[in-house]
C-alpha cells in the first residue's frame, strides 16, 4: 500500500521595513516627545532614499 503524502503548510514570515520603522518612531515619540522633529525628519529621509534607490539595492 502506497501512502500519499499530505501537502504541508508552508508559512513564510516576511518583515517589511516600513511598519517596523513606523513602530519604532511611534514608540520614540511617546517616550521623548521633544524628539518629534528629528524622528519625522529621519523617517522622511529613510523612505525618500528607499523610494529613490529601492529597498533591494540597500540590502534589506
């Protein structure tokens, strides 16, 4: 009798960069509201660079 293999469930976990940075920025703003300008500026710079060069070229 030949046993048939049941198809396994493959789960891929991917980590997106945008939600991770947004989460870190939100926590930093809650902890130190005076850093808001710097956090927003850094966020915009990072996503501007990702938009120009693409996330694949940055090694993420």
